[in-house]
């Protein structure tokens, strides 16, 4: 699948596609040499790639965030070739790469240009390009090393051994049946394409922070999601602050507690917890 074939299928709006199209035209007409070097620069690793993007942005006068998004989208041609080589259906490719349209809007919350910000999403989205993360149904799954020794229901895994990390996409539907279907399909997927069996799923997220079960009703989809995991470790790092109040924080990721919105019951509870000196951390959990 070529760039021209998938670009219109990744969830971008018409206005966003116009921005990307203008960058594509400018790069192909005036900076073909720099564009041809993208793959080599990417393969140099995060620092080398970031340096290439910075120099290209300065030379072309294209906003760095927007140029980064565009270059990533061009690199996906190579990624799709790998999907074809492995025999993975293009529907998985398109679902996985919709991440790019979602995260490219986040800088707009802090009055930055549309695209991918260096600090957060430049390294994260390498997973999509490198075929290590896949969107299967409602959830994303990634082969990762276990963060510590873990055991559940008589099955154990040592630190550093391979397991399947679970990532929760933005705006996901936490419908219990849909999530369980994602796990079922993920087991089939990683067995078929990676030969993995009897896998343990690992997730570390603000959604696994036990405090949520104290303030949300038992029927809450978040509570049901969390209850499927055995929580084995907590991180008191206020990770939940950024997720719960995304778009309400400054460029430094901070805001006075009193200025945080209270437009949902969970935000009101979170704001109260913060004002009392509590954290909005995350949990590390495992499940079969």
C-alpha cells in the first residue's frame, strides 16, 4: 500500500489532509534530497532522527511538529511492506496507524502547530513504524520484556521475558465484551505471527490505579477493566493528572489545582484528591 492509498484512511479531517498535502508538495518539489534521506536518518535512532527533522524544519520553514508527522507518514510505506511480508491484514495496519491522526491534534491544546511533538510522541510512535505495536479491536498490544517477576493463576514469568503489553488508545470504548474480544483476538494474533502461546498480558496505566475503584461505581467500565487485572505494583507519579485533564494543562504539563475543570464526576473527585495532597498515579497489573 502506497502513501497515496493509506493517507486518506487514517482518520484525518479534510483540513488536516490539506495541511499534509501542502507539506508533501513542498517537500517533493523543493526538498527531494532531504526527503530521500528520511529512512537513513530514522535508522540512526531517536537522536539522529530528531536532529535530521530539526535541520529539515529550519531549512524548509515547515513547523517541526507538522514535518515530523509527514515524515512518519511517508515511512509507513516501508512499514506496510513488513506487514505484507508477515501476512498481516491491512485492516490491522490501518487501525494501528490511526494513532497518527489522534496524537497529531494534541499539540493544538497548547497552541503548538498540528503534528507530532518531539518530547512525547516522537519516540512513542516509532513502535508503530517498527511493527512492535498493533491495534487489535479496541486495544493496542505490544511485545515487551516483563518489568519484573510476575505470577498469576499458577503461571509465571521472569523479569525480561517476553509478555504482551496492553495499551489503551484515547477515546476507547471500554465495553467489557469488546475488550475481552480484543484479548481473544490478540492471543490468536501473536500465536499466528509470533509463535507465542500461554501469554501473560501486562499493563501499567492510570486506569489501574486502585483509587479509581473507590470513587467510581462498580458498574463503571473503567472499574470492570481494572478488576480483570492483578495489580502488583503502584507508581505514585501523578500520571493520571495528564490523562484526566488532557488539554487543560499548560505547555509544561502543569496547572494550578484550583483552575482544573470539574465538568465530570471523576474530574471533581480527582481535583479534590489533588487538593488534599493525594496523587493520581498508575498501577502495574497482569492478566491472562
